[in-house]
């Protein structure tokens, strides 16, 4: 049990710093893709595989952490994250080519997943009367950390620093949260409610499988688009890293002030509305240039802000029998989906550039717009999926809509991202 408010505050700060490092790895990797491509003569398809390693390591760590949390505890999981962050960053600095980048990026992705697996239940234990509020505030630091990483990448690139410097600046917050974790006393692990076997059986329900498939699309719409923002929008006349900072800044504010919206709106209706707005945002970015790109990016940001937490919230509310394992699987499936889509997006960029070089006076711009048009198919698929889900729930349970609108006073694990 948590003994003092001071201990709770310190544990929360450690988690926030660790999540900030996670977000910075995402943003800075996106900002230095072009430099890595030039340095090691990598194609966009190869860069896609490098990106995929980060999104592959994340779900492996999340699922591992979800299964062993009650055995290892949050402190050991955070120390594992610290070790893997440190190893991944150092290996990246020492990288000599494609395969070494694959290995180093996998370790970083694994560290990111271990942060999620260790911090979510820890914060719930640290703030038993304010679980939902504090979990939402904790996850502000994913988009918040991306803002920090994107601005740092933009400034360092503008000042002529190489990608090695961008990697090196992440070592400082990594060491800080690692040292704080070593010194800090952590609470005892509470008794687990329900059995892992029961949770695993519940994962086989058709509704859970449907939501897991949708999670691959929501995660890719949000994270896949942002991860390639520099390569896609580099020739649009707008600053890709400033666009990323704008998008994630809006997401951070939206999540910080989300309590009323999340507690009063129908989760499926919110998901459907988000998919519609995200579709409009990505399609707008596919033709916008100059200052109009920023307006389109705002629409995109408003569309993807609530995807991740509302997907997890739906599972927590409507399929509570899946337990914490259900949330871990949803997060893992989301990141695994992004890892699968990353090489595909990279190939789209390669093919679009080759095609545009033959028929366009500005191949880079045309290629980027073509890829965004392809990406807009993902949220359109979600519009269809969530419309069907809304129809199904209303048909199968007439009281569903009313129940979904009733305020919730304690959602322990509803929104984990």
C-alpha cells in the first residue's frame, strides 16, 4: 500500500518522466528518418522496417508485463524499461547500418511497452480514490512528450546537429527516471481480482476480437501517420515537426480536459465522430499546402485525440471479464498493428515517389499527397466499422445508449493511453 501522499507524488513523477522518454523516442525517430536514410543509404521500405521494430517491441513488452505484473511488480518492470531504454539508445548511437538499427529500435520499443505495463497499475494503486483522473493526467505525457521531442528535433536539425545528438538528449531523462526508480520505495502488489485463465477465455468473444481489429486501424491512423509525418509532408511548405507538435499539443489538451466529455458521451458515438473527423483531416492534408496544412492537421488531431483511450474504455466497460489482461492485449494489438502497417506505408512512399518522378514537377509533394490519400482509407474503414457497432449495440440492447450516457464515478482502468 502507498503510505504517504509524498510517496504517491514521487511515484507519479517517475512514471511521467518515463512516459515522456517513451514519447520522445517516437517523435525524435520520426524527425530523423531522413537523416538515417542518407547516413545509411536506406530506402523508405527499410526505414519502415526500422519503425516496425519499435512498434513490435512495444506489444511484446506490454503483453509480457501484463502477464507477470503480479510476480515482478512495478519497480522491476520500470527497471527493465530503464535498462532497455539505455541499451537501445546506446546501440542506436553505435549503429552501423540497417540490421543494427533494427536491433536497437526493438529494445527501445520494448522499453516503451514495459513503461506502460508497469505504470498504469502503479498509478491506480497510488491514487485509489482518483484512479481515472490520475491515469488520464499520466497519459497526457505521451502527446506532451511528443511535443517536447518534436520541438527538440526541429531545433537541433535547424541548428545543424546530426541525428546522434537527437538520440543523446534522451539519455538524460532516461537516467533520471532510472535513478529515481532505484531509490524510491514502491508499494506492495495488491491481490489480483479474478484469474488470468478466466481473463484469457473472455478474450475469445467476437466483440473483443472485433474491437481488437479496430484497434489496429485506430492506432495506425494516429501513430502511423505521425511517425511518417516528416517524410510525407516534408515538401508541403509547412514544417513537419511543427505540425507534429501542433497535433500532439492539441491531443494533450484534449485528454487533460476530457473528463466531462468521456463521462457523458456514448463511447461508440465518440469513436464514430472521431473517425469521421480523422478521415476529413487526413484527406484535407492530402491536398493542402503551405499554411492550409496546419488547419488540416488540427482536424486530424481532433479526430485521433480520443481513439486510444476510448477504445480501451469501451473494453473496460462492456467487457470487464477480460480484466487488466484485456487492456494489455488491446494496447499490444494496437502497436502490433502499427508495426505491420509501417513497412506497407514505407512501400507506398517508395512507389509514390517513383511514380511521381515520371509525371510530376514536384515529385516529393505529389508522393506525400498520394500516401495521405491512401492513409485516409483507414479512418473511412473505421467509420463503417463503428457505424455497424453502434447499430448492433442499439439493436441488441435498447438500454445501451442510456447506460452509456450515465456518469461514471470510478473507472479504474478505462483510459490507458
